């Protein structure tokens, strides 16, 4: 079954190599340096773009290839 994602907020965040981009708990686009086996502990998180997306239950929110915030229905139960 193919799941279609829908855009929630157009941000157009430019991606840099070596960073993980995600939607934080406030609904903003944030990034963290990816650990490559060098140090342990939390990496510094910085907000890339403020969009304040209100998250709904049952959806997975992510930053798509264009740098925008999208969501897809979660597959729960079968």
C-alpha cells in the first residue's frame, strides 16, 4: 500500500551534509550534527526555520527532499 505525504508548511530549508533535519516538538524545522562514532552525549540542536506546525495525532511529521514540512498517516494496527 502506497502512503502519500501532504505538505503542511513550505519552508525550503537548505540542507547541509552531516546534519539530521527533523520537526521539533514546537513544530519548527531543526537540525543536529550526526554522530559518527567520535563522542557520546547529546549534540547541539539548532532551529533552522520557524513554522510552528500544530501536530495531529496519528501522523508522522518530517522534512521532505525540498526542505518543507510534510506529514504522512502512520500505519497503526493491521
